[in-house]
C-alpha cells in the first residue's frame, strides 16, 4: 500500500528504531519474561507513547494512522513491547483524553504522554470477559467519593502503571447501564496487585490481577458521568481494536520476514513454498488495507465499529494462521528457537481474544451490517 511520504518517513523511522533497539533483545525478553523498562523509556523519549494525542498535553500531535504504523513496526520485531505500546496508548490513555474533564487531562495526560507513567485499563474479571454485564466489581458512593471492591484479571502493564481505568457497577441490577468508570492511581489505599499470569506468549508483557478491597477513589477521579461507563469502555475498545489489528499485522509480517530469512539461507523454489509465501503475503496486504482504512476513518472523526471490528477480526486470525504457515515452511527447525517463528506463533494467539474475541467481533460486524441500509 502506497502512503503519503510523511507516513512512509515515519514508518521508516520507527522501523529503524525497532531494528536497532529491539531486534536483538526480543529473544532475551521472551526468554526471561522480564518487563523491558529500558525499552519503554526509549519509546517514551522518541514520543511513541503519545503518537495520536495533541501537543498541548505533551503528545506527538500525529494521528491514528501513524499510531497503527508504529504498533505494526514495533510488533514486527517484539510483540511483547508492541502490546505494551498498544495497551498504554489505546486503553490507558484514550479514556482520559476523550472523556476526562480539563482538570483530569492536565493532571494525568502530561505524565502519560511523556512516559513518566504508564496507563492500564481494567475491565476483564474472573467471571466477566466478553459479557460486560456480568461485571462484579462494585462502587459504593460516599460523601467524598466512592468505595470500590472487586477483582480484575488479565490486565496489561498494570503492575507498572501509574493509573488504571477501572470499570465498576453502581447498581448490579442495571446490568451494563450500571457501569461507571474511575481513574484509579496505583497508590490508592485498598488497591493492590494480585497474581501474575503465566501465559503462552507475549512473555515480556506484564499481565496481572488487580485487587480492590475497600479502595477509596475521590469523587474528582470519576471518569465521565455516573452510569456512563459502558459507553466509555465500548468506545475505548473500538479504537483499541485498530491497535490490536496493527499488532497482529506486525506479528504476521515478522513471521513472513523469518520465512524470507530462512529461504535466503536455504533457497527453495518449489511450487508449495511459492504458494505459502504468496498466500501469506497476500493476506497480509489485505489486512494492512483494512487496518489502515479503520485508522483513517477514526482520524476523520467517524465512529467505525464495523470497520474496526473487521480489521481486528481479519488481522488477528491472519496472525495466528500466517505464523503457522511459516512454521510449516520451516519444518522442524520452525519449532525451535533457532528462528523466532515459534515465538511469533505463541505471541499471535492473544490478538484473537484480547479487546473482544473473534466471536464478539462477528457479532458486532453482523449487527452493523444488518442495521445499515
């Protein structure tokens, strides 16, 4: 896909950063499972943690297409770092930028956008994943604020985050209409880190449980209005699906890069090899068009539930499939750490589940298609 020169220039800049700072470290990040704070600091210094946000708050002043390009290129080399970038930008920061009042924006955005602290997003619970109406974390209103009780699970970067957007219900009987969101700081009394998740892939991405036991949140940390939480979460996830699509796209492209590297060392011009390369490359191209189109639509200020869901669905399923095809091409060596194909394969699966499963994406797409004229 041919983009305007400014986008190609930005892509090249991010690509060079990833190749220089991440490519050689990605294997070690995966092996140790350590959160790469040094890399995150370098991302912050380059302005990559603030790409689609305005300069007045410390952002880079770019757009969602630029953000998608960065997510793709970082994930192409190290999916763990790519996911950290995506979760911070789309989930931890966007709700404050979009729904926060001016006081909240001035307090939190400069720190989030300059990397002085990371942001996280707490929606998923042990008994509430795709069904947000099953959310069990409660919020009780008091004279000076709210008391939160509950547990969140599979929360990305939360152990290192300065703020986490927490969804809780003020009235369980109202289902999704009872959900309200809060900006919870890591040092709030009653807020703590629970168990660390032991995962299939993305081992350098921090994923933990959050526990709230009579956690007091001052009233000024209410995000948006009471009972507005479900719409805040859904709009946040809408944009987040662009980043997960770009993340999966980067993983698929990284796997194709491995195949090209392998064939350069061991040339094979058989018809079967050509078919694998052609199919993977063609599907990557199609996914790239969909992800970029969704990003451009968002940049136009248009709500794009269908386009974001389609991009996320197609790119995430492509990621898993493409990595499998590359391993098939490499043969037994593809199952070893001699090549990063097996790492990409493990890293890819999350994209089909996080920020809405493939099944949920199909429900959204079907709903949007049927209601359109």
